C-alpha cells in the first residue's frame, strides 16, 4: 500500500533518541529549550514556546488572548475539527467563514462580512502550507480591534512575501504531530513577538507555577522543592523525548524541504487537468507543502478514491466542512458555497517526504488512467 502520509524517520532520530533516553531526564528540559531555539531561528520570531500539541496551543492562545464565553471567533469551516472543539470547549462561538476558490484559504471578504460587535479573534488557517492573505487579515483585524491567532499547523517553514509564515501575528500556533513535515511524534507551539504574552504562556504551560521543574532543580538552586501557583494554567508541556526527535528533524529541514518541493513540482507538472480536475494554487518556492490536494469533479471524487484504493494507493479528505458536521450543526450560519463545493471535491494524494519517485509515478499513472475512462 502507498500511504497517503508517513513520517520520515532515520538514523538522526534514532541517535538523538538514544541520547535522551540515557540522559536521566525525559520530561521538559534541555532538548525542549534547544528545539524552541531552533524554531525561533526558523520563524524569525522573538519567542517560541513549545507545547504538547497544536490543538492545545490554539486553546492556550485563545485563553491568553482574553477570550470570554460568548465571544466570537471567525474561523474557516474548512479546517481540522479539533480547532472547532477547542473554541466550543472554552464557551466561545465559532463563526464560519468561506474560503477562496484559488487556494482554498480563508476569504478575507467573507471574514469581513462575518465580523460583529462580539467578534474577538480571527483564526485563519494556512491550508496545506500555503499562506492565506495574512497581511489583509491583519489589516482587517486592526481596523476592528481584533486579535489574529494564526493556525499555522500546516505551515512551519513556509514563507509569505519573504517573511516566515507565523512570524508577524499576535500569536501563531504550529503542529509537530506524527505526519507533519517537522515532527515530534506529538507536538505544538506558539510563536509571538510579544514578551508579556510569551511569559504568560510559559507560566500557563507549567500549571501556573512561577518556576518550572527544570528551573527549580537545574538552574535556580534555592529551595528547589518549593513551588507556587501564581496564575491560571494547564499541563501542556513538550517533553525531551518528543523534542529530541524534533531536533533531529530540524537538522534535516533542508533535505525534507527539497524532497517536498520536488514532489509538489512533479504533481503540478504531470497531473492531468481535464474533465473538471483542478489543483488549488501552490507555489513550491514559498510553500513548504504539508499535503498535496487536488479537486476532482464532484461526481467522480469517491470513484477516483475507490479506484486508487483498489490499486493500493491510499488517499484522504482534508476536509469535510465543519459547518456540515452533525456535532457542529448548531453553528451552521448559512451557505458557504466555495467550502461546500471544495468539500465535495477535495482529495489528498500521497504526499509524504519519503514518497519514492516510482510510487509517485504509479499514483500519477493511475489518476491518468481513471481520468481517461470517465
Ligand atoms: C488545520 C489544523 N489545525 C490544527 C491541528 C491540530 O494539530 P495537533 O494534531 O498538533 O493538535 C491540525 C492537525 O493536523 C490541523 O490540520
């Protein structure tokens, strides 16, 4: 079976993992802090705080932004369901915005239409690693005194107008989950340029304690056993095991980026664009692709996926629109025509770092064969 996605693990990961397992410290420690430094350098942000997942990072960001129950968060319906669960868990109201047909990123014009006096945050996604029009979103947010929290789960290492994606907003949340380009098994983190925000996140991730366990026992030796809870908090730290894998991956980022770029370029040049097949816009020079998606003509989406599955090729749907999910139906605020169209047509093709050229040829050939017969 050719998987739709697969982690890229090798000797570098094994070696650093051995080191951390032997070190006597596997919780949040030196490896996490080194991973944070590497992320900060890549993102050119003043601060980067590693957390347990991107889902938790979005939750923490909404809390730190001062959201209160009843506040509205404008978010694409075309996103990962965990984002909507987090909004609801905090008693906030998801207000779904449509996407643009060109690249399936959030529509700035539709965001503007959805802003009300209750809106507190705009939460855009950079779908597949291609940045949304974040400068226009930031302008809109500034005009309405709203906060921008970027869902950059797909976009670590991507660029927008020469700046790293996630380096310019109030807070940006990243994922280092099992299938992301840079993976910590599970992992997330928040980039910000605001010192006060960074300090609040640091305390929050550590159960509201002023000093972390590592600080108490390794850096500040006055009464290391003594701790004090001084603020609201949660337990959502990264650990040295996950961070060590992340560090090994960061050491390979140039190689991973090059492989992903070659994979995207090949799909872009060789996939057949006929009979209603489209590819949402991607620029392999700036977009560090997390996944590669196509839009099949609606009547053929399921048939094409079944055709590929029967021939040993696994595919996926990123995403079924959230406003059409039974659990979120209460928040369905009317038609989102582009989201609904794309939701019926989108297919993620195998697009992982170590996808073999021969396997990609087979995927492309099978898509072509199917297109010939429809
Ligand atoms: C768009 C989007 N947002 C948020 C997340 C959550 O990331 P995590 O799995 O690290 O919690 C994901 C996960 O893939 C995602 O695709």
